[in-house]
């Protein structure tokens, strides 16, 4: 490659970046100077933060910090190899057994991240002759997984079971896999899992349920969305992440033994990667205990959600979506308006991100407020007062 060609490549990139900046779409990372929590430090200023997925407030819990340090002393830092070589340590195995029992499924398999878990499941179970049916608002990792699998990707409008039924009825695919967020990450609403499971029965399909935002939060003792609906279907493949409510890092897939064994044989994002450090598995055992035992964290969350919904009195077209989960999106509408509300909060010492298209549909730019058991009622009231003030000025 000569210099002229390479500089043209760089010119294109620079132009693209300038374009993003001009449209106000250039994404920049905020640099935290504190641990994750309800209160964080950014640019030497303290903020009240409504933007993490640390729903139970465990990310910085003293018991988990202690477990992580004990884990490092016991297992060292790196796992040194992939699970299929010598990276699968007894504590990983114990965690898998506990997770399976916790969510009420026969077996579980740890993955390094939820992104990799979704890629691993869809690519191991489907290929060219197959079809993946996906809710339009699914997380990006589920869509990427379907593309990588080379199965036919058929997206249906958000929660539109009639549309899904038609697609299933007309499909001649060898295998059919429905993929859905259990709790949608930008809307906070819950997928109709019993109805989806019934469609799976009727059309001989599998359901991959991504419970990144339900695990730890919904269901008895935080056992997740399957427990929330009190449903057990052998057609369900359950995926949950461990870096959100569980406060640590990682993910797992649970389901029938044949599924988990197939993933061990065929999931490239499981096979060709270094095992998660054992110290994290050790920490997750402690986290799972807190998730299971401390109902008061979920009770606090419910109290905060109730306080927000009851006391937000809107006079404009701003609208809180009807979510019962800690994800409480406030629809503003226009992109610039959403950014202005987010900026206005920031000027008042509060962080809540503006989410714009293409992450959400056109015209539905929003503030994604996420609540955590680490917040107090006073914290939520401070947010409410700031929102009321901003709305009057808008
Ligand atoms: C966060 C998230 C993931 C990815 O999980 P990571 O462990 O962060 O890679 C997958 N699906 C959904 C719905 C998520 O919100």
C-alpha cells in the first residue's frame, strides 16, 4: 500500500468522524474517577447517577470486594487457558451448578460475557438451513449472533405475536429459534414469555431468552424472568448476564443437558477464548448468595420505582413508558430535546443518558433512567425536582 492510498483511507475516517460530530452523534466516553455506585465522580465533580445496570447496588459491596480479594489469593489472577484446555477450575464448575439450580434448569455453562453467550448459542444451534425470529427491539448481540450464524434472520415488530405467528407458520426452515430480550433494555418492558413458549410448542421451535435485565431483579429471590412467570419449558434456552444485577462480570446459558453439551462442543465464543478468572467465579458465588437472600434490595427497588412513577407530574408531551422494571425510560421525542434534558440534569449534578436513534426508533429519543437499590428515596426525589424544573423551562 502506498502512502497516497493510506492517507485517503484516513481522510475518509476523519470525514466520517467530523460528520458524526456535526450531527451531535459523536459518542464520547465519560471517565469515572470513582467506583460504580449511586454517586460517582466525573471531571472532579460528584454526580448522582441513574445510568448503571447495577440494579441491586452490588458492584461495590464490601462482601464482594472481600470475596474478590480472597479469590485472588486462592486462585491467582489469570485463568491461563480456555475451558476446554486447563482453564476450567473447580470454582467455575461449582458456580455453573449453583446457577442452574437457582434458575431451575438442568445445566448451566459460563461464558465470559453476555455478548459472547448470545453469539455462542445462536451460532452453535443454527446455520444456513435454519431461521432466527427476532423481536425488533432485541439487544444488538442477538442480532449480530443471527447474522453470524447465517440462518435466515426474520425480525418481527416489537411484541407482535400475531406477526411472529405468521412468520413461523410460513417458515420452511429446518430449525426455528425465537430470540428475545426478556426485559427490553431501552424500554424496560417484559416479553410475554408464556405466549412465546406456547408458540414454540405449536411450531416446534426453541426460545432463546436473554434475561440480562431480569436476572437478580425479577422472580422469587431474583431467580429471573422464568420464575417471574412461573414457567418451565424444555424449549427455553436461558441466558443471563452477571455484570448487571449480580454486580460482577460474565454470563451464563442454562437449559437442557443436550443444549449445554452442544454448546461445549460447538460454541466458538466458548471454545476459542480464555476462561474468566476463577476469582470472578469465586466472587459470583458470594454475589449469588446476596441476590438470593437479600429481598430487601428488590423491595427497595420497587419502592423507588413506585416513587418515581407516582410523583412525576408531566405537563408536556414527555412520557414515562409503562415499565415496572428498574429501567424507566422517559420519552422526550426529538434528539436535540433529549440531549438538552440530559445536559440540564448534568448541570444540576445528575447523570441520566439521552438515548437516540438508531439505538431507539426515530422520534422516540429518551432519557434512560435506571434505578438501583443503592439509590435512596431522596435521590429519586432530587431527580424528580430537576425534571419538573427542566420541563417548565422547555
Ligand atoms: C448487557 C446486555 C448483553 C451483553 O451482556 P455483557 O455481559 O455486557 O456482554 C446482552 N443482552 C442484553 C439484553 C444486555 O442488556
